[in-house]
């Protein structure tokens, strides 16, 4: 178990980490997401003992990792893969063998392990190739193998696929999952690829302003963002501000630009709140045939259609209220959806997530 | 033009005939140069590494000073070494003045700044992510240093080549410390200097060509090792 306690880090008077606390369980994949420049890399470097925190401490299985007597022991229990693939000016074989040589393994053991790792990463036969001549994806596989061959308990990955093509990304993700499942390696990765966070992680933390402002299961974080800022970062398309008009049947009715929106929960009448509605939670109907049990039904007109691959985002306006709806490319063709077409939107009350302006400190 | 052609002809004649005097001078030149390069390598590479990887006050100033010493005039080194090695100097007891050992001492002082400075430049040019990876893999201090030197091996080899070139071609220190004593401290550069002053331009030119040929062969050899 890794316990991060109030880690702070200053660089030349600027506080990059403002107090990070979290507990990461053994064997889990923990993803740190957040915009660039929020301190994700700095935290990972502190975890890997490459940086010293200004204050706070990190405990692994109850022991402080920075204690002079055991820091080298902890460093050898961890491995880090960086954003840029690292290739030493040497053969692929020697690149992968490096950590084993540091640990004094015999030539025969090194040969056996390197051969096995090359097979795992799909680079058998590349032993004698100069590592610097490999492609970015191949180099990153070598970087991962170089770390995993040493058998670390904790694998730290700093945006490991940020510079890679989709195929190489998939290979790296498969390897990460393989090592996590097969070897029980605890994985801590940072990424700004939200989909990657959702694909790989069992738990996610959102880092903003140098601290974790929300952490929890992938489902919790991506469906119940703790603030409008988090909602915006994780890609919730509809973030609106409104005031509570009344409470009825255990539901708050929030008036947004003159439209009443029902949400689960009771709130003080008159209070101003932020609400988030994911575009994929909203149903779009054309014509009079409206068959839905949804609490929220809004009539409007299509303002624009923005294609995103096979999915398109349709912007619907109703008075001053604007909502984005996700529709497949096929539906757009079949229903002839285009600017100016009148439509009806429906969504259920649980799809409306109420958030404060700032995340409450309980989330930290 | 005629002198030049005659000089080249004389050079080939001396080389092909294996002139014992020229052979003796060439061998001594190589012995002294290789010795000074070897000693400088042993001192300059660890020194450059220590300066690169240790943080201390005045580090930048020290690096600037080392870089300034690249242009150290050989006669200044000769004068300094003369004062150190002369009978009344602090190292007078070594009795190295006008000996090959004294010449090695002088050349070593001359090329240490060059080799140390270029070692620092070579190590500083390594991508910081390589350093992070080495640390992250759990290298000990010695493994850390070895991995960095291996990564910078081509640039460090270049530093040794530059040191060798500077040592084999310098004349100021060799003449002041060695004294150009025939059969004892005479090397190719001092012999060229002497023959030129005596008006034996052909022989000077021939010795110059031999010097260049030796430097070329050594550089090609080191280049071959580098490219392997």
C-alpha cells in the first residue's frame, strides 16, 4: 500500500504541488488525470525518488521511502517509464539488460530473462539492433521491458503513450494490463488521455492546482464530477448554472435560462448551483411521437451539427438554454438532422448532476 | 615549390629507409605523447565527471576557467613547469627537468583542461531523461557513472583525440622542459624546430610529414574504434 501524505513541492518560489494526499492499494491501476502543467509529472518523480518534496511524506507498506537507510531499497522496488521513450546508444539487448546488470545478475540469467521479455514485447530477433534506430512505439516497449525485467512491485508511468500512434498505444496498454494482472504490479500512471484513464484504471484522481481535487472509481469521477471545473476537464458537454426554484417529490427543480430542469435531491430554494448533463444521457426526438418517462422534456431547435468521427454533437437551443446531444452519424442521416430542425430533448432526473463551484475538501 | 617536393621526397626516403635517428625520434614522440594522454585520461575523465555530477559553489566559474585553459599557451606551461621542476623549484627533487618524464609532466598539464572540459561538455550533453532512467533503475554511484561514460563514449573519445593531437603537436613545453637533447628528449616537433633554425628545410618538412602521418594514423585508428 502506498500512502501519500500532504506532499508539497516548490520550484523557485512557485508551489507546483500544494498538498497531495492519497492512498493507493496494492495491485491496483491508479490513474492521475488532469490538464498539463498541474504537477502530475512532479508527483510521479517524487514517488520514484527523482525529486525531493518540500514537505510531506510517502510511505510504502508503512515505511518512509526517503529514509536514507532504505531509499535505494525502495528505488529498486519501483520502476518508471517516461513520456519520451528512452533508448541508450546500445543494442536492444543491452538496453533491456541494464537494470539486471545493476542488480548483479549472471550472464545466463540475463540472457534468459531478456529473451523472455523480448518475446513478451514482440521484439524477438531485435537483440542486436541499435535501440536508437527503433520507432517511437518500439522504443517505448523497450523502455517498459527494461523496467519490468527488474520485477518492480510498483510501476510508475508518466504519460507513457503521449507521443505514440494508436496501434503502439494499444500494445503498451495491453502490456500494462498484462503486468498488472499477471504479476500483480501496482501501476500508477499519469495521462491526459481520458479514455486511456477509463480503459486502464481501477481508480482515478483528478489533479488540478497541484493537488487531487477528486479521486474515486472511474465511474464516480466520470459521472459525478465534484466541480464545474472537473466536469469541464472530463468532457461533460453541458455545464450550466441555475437557481433552485422549488423542491417537489424529492427532486430539486432548477431554473436554467428560464427552463425548469429536474434533478435528484432537495436543495435550499434560491441557492445557485452548477449542473452537469452528459450529452450521451440526452435523448433527441423528432416529430410528435414522444414516448418517454423522462422528467425533463425540452423543446428546441438544432443550431449546429458538429461531427466527431462516427458520433456527432448536435447543439440544440431552447430560448437562451443551449444543450449538446450526442447522436450517431447514421441517425443524423436517417432523421435528416440539420440546422433549424425543431426537436425535443428528454433526459431523466438522475442524469442531472449537481455540483458546487469548488470541490469540497472531503474529496481530497 | 621545389623545396616542398624535395621535402616530401626526403620524407619518403627517411621513412622507407627506416632512418634510425628519425625512427628513434618518432618512437620517443609516441612514448611521451601516449604517456601524457594516458595520465591525462586517468585524471581528466574522473575530474570532468566529478565536476559534472557534483553541485558546489563556483561550479560555473570553474567550468569557465577550465574552458579558458584550452587556449593555454604551451610556452606558459613550459615556463611554469620549468619553475616547478628546476633544482630550486618545489618539484626539483624529482630531477625531471630535461628528461622525458618532465616532458610528459608538461604535456599532461597542458591537455588535462582540454580533456576535462570536453568530458564535462560530453556528459552535460546527455539527455536528462537518460540520467533519470539510470537513477530510476537503481544504479549505484559507480554504475551511474559507468553508464553515463558509456553513453557519452563517442564524445569522450573525441576529447581524448583532441588531447592527443594537442600533445603530439606542441613544441613550447617540449623544448623548454625537454631541452631538445639528442637521443634523450628530442621529439618530432623539437627536431623540426632545430632543423628549421639550421636551414635544413627538407629534413624539417620530412619530419613534419612524418608527424602528420602519425597523427593521421592514430586518429583513423581511434575513429575506427568509435565507429564499431
